[in-house]
């Protein structure tokens, strides 16, 4: 898709001045640009190096979660489950796991989440709170860490699989994407240039890893994309995609998004990992 040159110029200038991808996405949608054009334009613009933004040479790298991939295993045994290793990318570190969750666990999470689902919120970079954002059109809810037996079991498994302390993880978030719902490309770390970030990281430091677990497979659409590296992950029930980022800058190439669901519904459970104990 060819994106209008004036739109790309405006996007790059706004990003260089410190505007967030979320606020720019909202502006473009309100101005009448289609969701598809906005998604593609933002993916192209945000993937570029922004003049004046600090790069990885400025920030020290953090330790990150990392599954044991020595000797290129086709599976990893945890205490309660054998997890398949489907795809491995070295940089950025992306791993696609199969058979991470049983179908029964997927169904249980959906059932437990259903009564609490509401329009998904995103982080408000100005205040450190939350806000409704047109870039994210799913419904969602958060469990507390270890809130119930199924969450506890899955979170312990993830801690073992990813070699990361259980206490350093946020609670699971369950999201429902109905027809047309999507999440435009974005980063999961908290932007250090935004005034609300200092408040957010008090609870456990920066986010350093993400795992998205697929609970229900839509009939069409809903893949997880990584525009910087041309990777697209199909949302297959029971599987998951993990990625880590050792510093909060675009150089980590962890720009990712969820494409629109075009038939059926997609459910996912997302877990973010922090530098320190999440409180």
C-alpha cells in the first residue's frame, strides 16, 4: 500500500517532536483516514529512527527473560507441561511456542474473564494512569497475579519457561477482539520521554518482556505482526508468542500489533514482565 507522502512527513515530524503513536493514531482516525492506512503509516513511521530520540547507546541494557534455547530444542519441559518451540528469532528475541496452554486452560480463562470484560484501556503517558484509546479496539480485563488456581498454574509455568521470577510479572490480561477489532503497531515498554512514566515504573521498573497467549482462534485475521522484521504470527489456540526488549527504545525492533479480526472472535491472554517485583 502506497502511503501519501505528506501524511508520512507530518507523522515523522510529530514523532520527532515527542508526540506519542497513540495520540497520533487518534488524530488520524478522527481526521477521516481509514484504519488500514493509519495502521500501515504508523508502522512505517514508528519503525524509523527518530532524530533527537535517545538510542540504545544512551540507556544501559536490562536483563531480560529468556527461555533456554541452547542446542536448538524442539520442545522445553516445564514442571507440568511439555511446550513446543515453533519459531525462534534472535534479534529481536521472538519465540513462538506451541502447546503452551491446554484447550481446557484457554476455555477456563475465557470463562473467568467474561463477567469483567470492558473496553480496553491503554497507558496514559501524560499522567501514568489509563485511558480509552482508538488505537486499541478490544475488550479486556486484568486478573491479579495468582488470583485463581488456573492463573497461578499458568504464571508459574511461564516463570519457569522464561527463566524469570514469578514475582516480577504483572497479572494476566485477557482481551477479546470481535469483528474489526485490532491493536495498531506499538511498543510495550514505557516511553522514558513521557511525564507519566516515572510513576508507572515505581511498581516494578520497566517492562522487559511480553508473552501473548492465544485462547481462541478466529476464522480469519487477528494475527500478531512485527513490522520491523516482517514476521506474522497466526493466533492458534493454545500457542503463544514471546518477545523481550532490553531497553525502552525503537532500536529493539519490538514494534508489534494485532491485525483486524475479519471473521469470528479472537481471545488472548497477555502477560508483561518487569525488571523487579511488580507490586
